[in-house]
C-alpha cells in the first residue's frame, strides 16, 4: 500500500506515517482509521540467549518505509538491516539470517512461544520518553485531487464504518479471524483491540500530539524529507 500510494493508485488508502511524510503534497490525512500503539507497538526480538541490544546488530525489518523502522531509527540509529516480509521475520531470526527482528503484526503476541526474547518494545519506549503519548503507526489518507466535497463525504463514511465495527465488536472479530494468520479467537480479539479502538475512531488530543511529536523528531534527525503539519482533511 505504501508503494501504491507513491503511484497515486488509490484514491483512499492506509499507509504508514513514515510513508505519509513523503506523500503530503498528493494526499491528505483523514481524521479516522489510525493504528496506534498505546504503550505497546513494534517489538524487536532475538533468539533466546542471543543479542540483547539493537546497537550494532543485523536486524530483519518489514520495510524501510514502515513507521516501525522509523521508530527503530529514532531509538537507535546504529544497526544494519535486511528487509524481510513481515510474516517471515520470526523465522529469519530463528534461522540465523538476522540477529534480531522487528515485529509489526501478530508475532507481537506469539514470539515467546517460538523461542524468541524481547529486546525492546518500541511502544513502551515511546510512551516513556513522551509522557504517555501513543506511537502512531499507520493512518488513512485520501487524494487531494478529489476535492473538498468528496473528501468530506468519504471521511464521514469511514467514521461511520469504524464506529459501527466498534459497536459490533463480536461480529467484527469473527470477520477478522480469517486474516489472523493462525491466531485463535481470543488472541485475534486481543490483537484487534490493540490497534482498533477509540484512537482509531478519532485521533483526539493524545493521538494528534503523538503524530506531531513523531514527525517533528523524525525531521530533526533527518529521517524524513520535510516537516509534516498534522492537518486533517474535512
């Protein structure tokens, strides 16, 4: 989806906030649909008894435009990386293809059972250093060339869809099970709750401040090409 957004392929799409920093001129940020880690987030793991630090390591990452990679660079810029499909990172670490791996999806709940140990939870780290702000990971964006009327209409539709799903949680989780990559219902429910919640329906003050802080620090450290104003469409 990040790559497709650079091509302008979709009028509305989800992207990482890292990618959005490169797309501000073409896309506007919608006020609904964000995924944020509220004292949890991408986790760096290693084999049990293996590496205990990020610095100087060879780390399997899910992509250089993921917000997880951006956050890892803010945490520690001194490491090597190899790009691995997000759902193959645990195996890459277990097979020794990388000393550590950056997990962004269901592996955050299952890594210990697979013989891996946590080096750092970037959501915890971010919360501790920002006074409790959530770590923004992804959001919904819309092409600016659709114009104000259509943008407003789409924004309301997305809000209403998310609100409906949150108020019919059991049905939504049942639907999500087919995408859970091996998670049972209880863990699917846990994982959905981690990233689809009140911050998804509306950024609120904390969510907005989290995005502003992330974008400001990334620009100050030269990790994104331009300052990114947090202005919502519609």
